[in-house]
C-alpha cells in the first residue's frame, strides 16, 4: 500500500483550483484554516470557508461562505 498524493487540478473552465473528491477539498480547507490561525492571519471564523460543487467544471472548490453566519 503506497502513499497517494491528491494534487488539485488547475486547468478548469472556471479557472479555480479544483478537487475531484469532496474529502480532498475539505482537507485542503482545514489546512488553509490551520495555516491562517498559526500564521497570525485573519481569524478563521471571521472569513468562513465553504466547499462547494461547481457545475461548470464538475468538481469541488473552496470559497467564502456567502450565507449569513456561515456554518
């Protein structure tokens, strides 16, 4: 059993970083929030991130949560 590196795709119709699996996108989102917290950047709760499905490129993206209050 080997190690599988899940690299996001960058050449998509919507020109955003794309993930084939939701689990990979959620892991990347957690890494972004952890980095921001330890780097002294903005509060992770201040700019809530969300994983969403893009119908244009049929993959997952990470973006800001537009709902009021977030998740």
